[in-house]
C-alpha cells in the first residue's frame, strides 16, 4: 500500500529491508558493511574537458582535485560581498533555507543560493567550473544542491565525518555515485580555521551506517549530524587505509570532491571565518528517484527533484 506525500510523490512504506533497486543499502542493518564501490569514479576522458590525463588520474585515485587560483579575485570578491549581504539580512536568516548553529544562533549554512542570488547563479554556471564537472561526470550536469557554509570565527561548528552520497542516496534517492561537489573558498581556508578534511581514496568504499533515518531528519542533521555517520571502527579503518588530507588555500581556491569521499571539518575557534560556497553538480543521467529510506523526499531547496536543466549554457 502506498500513500501520497505532500509532494505528490508516492511514499513507499518504510521497509525493514532495502528496496529492490537499492544498490547501496544503508541504515537498515545493525551491522556496518564496508563494500567496494559499484560505480565508475571517472565518466569522462582527457579530450572531453580542461583536465589533463594526470589530473584525471589523481581524481580517480584520491577522489578530489584542488586548484589554487581557478577564479579571479574580482569574481571571488563579488561572491564574498554577496554572501556577506545575505548573512546580514534578517529575513534570510529567518527563512527555511537558513540553518542556524546550535548554541550560538549564528548562521551556519544557507541553501539553494544558486536560485536566490544572481551572483551565485552566475557562479553555478561558471564555464570553468561546469567544464570540469562535465568532464568528471561525462555528461551535462545540473545543480543537485548549493549552499554557503559560513563557519564564522570563534563559533563556526564542525561538520562530522560523512559521505555526502550516503545521505543523498538514502534521504534524497540519488541512484548512483555520479555527482561531484565543488567547494569555492571565499575566505582563506587555513590549517587552523576548520578546513575541509578528506580521506583520499575513501570514495572507493561504500560504508553503510547504522540507525534508521528519523522523520524530517534534515532539521537536525544540517545543524549537527548524528545519524548517517560512520561508526568509530569504520572511520579508524578508513584512516589507516587512506589517511587524511586538508586542502588549504587562499580565497579563490577551489576543491572538487567526489560525492562519496569521506570528509568532514572541525570547528573554527580562530577569528578567521572559513566561508565557502558549495555547488553540487549531478549528472543529468543520475536524477533522483524516491528516497531509499522510504520516507518522503527532503525539500527541493536541499535536493533538486524538479528542474534538471543543465548548467553552463549562459
Ligand atoms: O545532508 C546534506 O545534503 C548536507 N550534509 C552534509 C554534512 N554535507 C552535504 C550536505 O550539505
Ligand atoms: Fe558533506
């Protein structure tokens, strides 16, 4: 029996067992399973975009690519001015697209900025960024999710270790590992102010999580994620196998990281904000299906399920 959700999507009942089309089951079992990735990492080739064979090889092996100065100082300044304007707008902070830091009340994240801001819409269509995403994903790409993580000085809290794909598969219905995040530094990402930490190569492993997804989980998980995060033993094993790296750089640095690479970032206790824009490019061949957890889909401002218009045509 299926019921209709408010989104008009047939909500399959929450199963004690994974759905038949679930190739990456997670949060169903009391045991953790670490299995090999089933999907390719690279979908494009050296002659299909700006990345060289050696850059593609590095991404294949490590699951990320870091660029020191991909965007101009003027482009970055325009984005920084924009996110600071959004940050100071009380109506923005009161909107459902804003995530507030537990405790301090500071603005933690702002979602769907590629639709609410003309400046960030242009950024999401930037030919340099879209060209790299198209090459990595081997197809036209659209924005699955965009956000600003402000991580302000002194009170910007951590993002615990996780695989984005695990959440996007379970809670949003992303079928395959064919998406890539692009983190654009609007302020310096130093070793001290909570830079993105990645386990290079961990994208080759699917780490299932234990603990069923609560209803409306995003209202908690985007503030502090406790469900859909790997257990200590799995994280210890991944660090032994892959280590940890933290790509740092000045404002304008850009890090592309594969949707399944294990990552996180520490709290920022320095005065220096670590404000980044994150654009998630998904292949137009990987559009969302009903969430594999069986719950109603998350809101469209977190996971695009309506408009798959490819970016980059500007
Ligand atoms: O749930 C999500 O979609 C968000 N959560 C994290 C910790 N990273 C990806 C994304 O912003
Ligand atoms: Fe993440």
